[in-house]
C-alpha cells in the first residue's frame, strides 16, 4: 500500500510535509504558517504566491521558463 499524498499549501503551492506548522483555513484548505521561498530552478528567480505556475514533478516553474524548456526539448528531438 502506497503512502498518502500530502496536501499542497494554498498560498505557496508546495507540498506540506509532516511536522511543518500549518493553519487550516475556513475553506478547508491548508497553508503554512510561514511559507518557504520558492525558486524557479530554470531562471533562479522567486516564484511568488498567486503568480501562474507550471509543475515539473515537485518543482514549480514560471510559465515562460517551462515554455522555453519545452520548445528547446521539442527542437532537440526533431
């Protein structure tokens, strides 16, 4: 039997891990009491809460960074 998937923070959108301090919101979602800084691994700039994102596994990427990487991968395989 696999492990249960832990929820994602409603603010920073990263996975909540066991032992982190969280707040349960009235809308039923969970958020960190203090969100960690999230950095795009492609451009090294901060991914701010509320901005659009794309996911690469657990990594959060800016949509423009994701698109650039996707386009370069498609061109490289052609």
